[in-house]
């Protein structure tokens, strides 16, 4: 069995199209999406069109998907998108579950218990993602029975095995390779180090799961122009270089 894992598209239709073309070449049995589909300064309606036709088997709700339905929860990224959310998009977002199970896979946006925390990564004030302490990672995985656990949210790809063999994979972000956190978390900068769209594939061979991370280059010029038009300076920088 082969599964493609998408996450954190954030309205970047061109990045999504490039990833889907790469996904098709690998002929997966299923595609899953870990949420944060739209929020940001880019083209959320086109992203919705592309995503609707992508044949995704399961999608979980990201913190930004939740915020688009709740004005009290919106941050600057959600406010840039809110006026472009159609009734159809709103109805679809309202159907998304916080977590899902597909075969031997557990899907969540950030951690099994919430959509904004960190699971396999820890961040310090320099914004650099580091692997979290094993005890912290295991504690958050305690209630999950599946062999493979999938999370996004950080926009930085990472995968690891727990000592019991279970696999945890964060595929990174398709559409947003870096960001500056909103206050009150201050000026923490998080970035992947590549402008390419990031996703993962999982393969089960002989009962064992393995994962691969993929970086897909695409023409970032149109997305950079959209970000510039909305004065989203951190987006312009991250889309152009992957660094902040
Ligand atoms: Fe995100």
C-alpha cells in the first residue's frame, strides 16, 4: 500500500498542482491531507478547486481551517483569506474532523489532542525546529493505536520511529515554507530552508511501513506576486528562498 501525505497547503494552488503531478507519478492507493488548506495571502478559491478534484481520501482540520469558521479565533493569515471563503468552502471546512484513522494510519494536524501544539518538534526563540525529547513525543502518542502517526502544523518536515517501532511523519508544508509567528509569541521565525513544496509518501511492504519526504520545485513567481500585493513580507521572503 502506498499513501501520499499532504499538509499545510495554505492557499498555494501552484505548489499544490506541482505536488499532485509528482504524486500521480508515484501512483498512490490513497492521498491524505493534514489540514490548513487555505489561510494566507494567496489564491484560496483556486486552491479549493484543485483540492476538490484531487481525489483526497481523508482530510483533517487544521487550526487555520477551524479559525476560518470562527472570527474570534482568526489571526492575520485567516483575516487575509476570510473575505474569499465561499459558502461551499465553509460547508466543506465544517465537515472536517480533528483526527482520522485510515487503515493503519492516524491523522492529526498538530498533535493527537489539539491542532496548535507541537509534537515531534520543539522550538526555541531562534525559531529553529529541533526534535522534541523522546519522553514528550511518547506521552503525546500514548493514546494512539495505529502503527503510523501523521502530523503537520510546523511546516518543517521530520520523520522518526519510536523505540516500539511506530512511525511518526510530518510531511512539511506544500504552500508555506516559513512564517513569522504572530504576537504574543513575538518574532519567532520558522522556516524549512527550501522554497520547494514539501510532502511525503508512505509505503507498506511486508507489513512494515516506511516513509519518504519529497521536495517539489515549482514556479513561485505568481505566488510571490500575490503575497507582495497583500504586503505579506514574510511570505514573499519564505516563498522566494525558504529562509527567513
Ligand atoms: Fe499551517
